[in-house]
C-alpha cells in the first residue's frame, strides 16, 4: 500500500513540475547550489535513499508492532530536524519550530504515559485474578508454596 501511495505522489509531483514549467529552473537551481553540481546530485540521491529506508522501516514497524507505534516514532523525528538544523547548520530557531517540537514531544509523552497507565491496569487485573483464583482454590498467599499464586498457570 505504501508503495502505491509513493508512486502516486511521485507521479503527481512530476505532473506539477512539468505543468508549471518548473522543470526549466532545475538546471539553474543545480548550478546555483552553493556546494556544486556534484554535491547537489549527491544530496538528491541521499535524500531519495533515506526516504526509502524510512518507508521500509515504518512499514516494518506497522507489521511488527502497530501503526500507532510507527506514527509515534515518525512524529518523534519531527523535533530532531529543527534541533539538528540549529546545531549543525546554524539556522535560527523560529516560533514555528518551537511549537512543532512542543507538540511532537507532547504526543510522544502522552503515548508513553498511556502505555504506563495500561501496564498498571494490567498488573492490577492480574493481581485481582490471582487473589480470586487463590481464594477459590482454597489457598491464600500465606499457604501457597511460593508465597503467591501463579497467575499464568491459573489462567
């Protein structure tokens, strides 16, 4: 599915570039690139390869974990770009970058907090099941050989 979306997006970009006449400016853009033509082409190739790795990695996360986790990891990268541009390219930190970073981190922390709450709820449910099962089996924590009920064995 991701491959088809990428193909449609690539085709749409090509149509727009040729329909708007922007293709005429590509050679000028390459000639005006500050680091030279070779660096411009290498930058394009590196960007294309990086996006392919990103797409394959995101798809892998969807199949192995969940689509939500894949999106969380993707959004976690949002604040990295402005930070790296400030540190390595000496760009100015704007208000839009700060807001983007704030919302990305807020989303990530909300996701992690929800997992924490779900884990606490699961532990409480297992503890309750253990207590109920032990009482029904005629034992309690003091008389069980290991001191606690084996929840996995009882379920």
